[in-house]
C-alpha cells in the first residue's frame, strides 16, 4: 500500500470514528438533560474507546506522513495531499474531517458545561442541607473550597 491509499484510508477511518463520537456526544447530552445516570455510565466506556481509536488513527496517520517525508502535523497533511493526484477530493474530505472535529469539540464543551452546572447545583443543595452558605467558604491553596463556619445541619435544626 502507498501513501496514495494509506492517507485517504486514514482520513476515512477518522471520519467514521468522529461521526460515531458526535452521535455518542449527542446521546450523552440527552442523558445529561434527563439526569439519566445509567445511560451516562453506559456511554462512558464507549466514549473512551472511540477516543482511544481516534488517538491510534492520528498516530498511524503521523507515521504514514513521516514515512512519506512529511511532517506529522496539519501542514504536513495539507502538503502531502497537495502532492497526490486527485488532491481536491482528498482535501475536501480532510476539510470535512476538521469541521466534524470542531463540531465534536463544541458538543463536548456544551456537555461539560451541563455537567459543571449540575455539579454546582448539587453542591449548593448539599451546602443547604449541611447549614452552610457560600459565604461560609474559603479557597484552599489547591483551589478547592472549604467550610469556615460549621453551623447546624438542616437535619439537626
């Protein structure tokens, strides 16, 4: 197999993985919105597996580029594609992959914000139950917060 077949195969495989990851991230968003912990637990190992496969794909693509005398980075991919016949089609597929990566990143960021908001809500509720307010907290040297004034928990009031 040559660079002319290896690189397009790598890009196609990455695109398929990214499509699956995007679908999984959308399912994760739905599960987060529904507070469906079981679904989130089921999605996590799949997500980790897809990320691992994407990392392997990128490593393999880097090796393909290096073996062909190109740098294993974005510019190297563009330079390699430019050196191949039918480069316009492959360049369009590469650009499509980059756009899909950006979409996955945006979806993952949105999911992270949902998780962060949920964590803040749970922390606030726990503080209320323990009789603490936000003003009762200070930040430690590690950046986490700690209670200053231990009042009676709501359950003991």
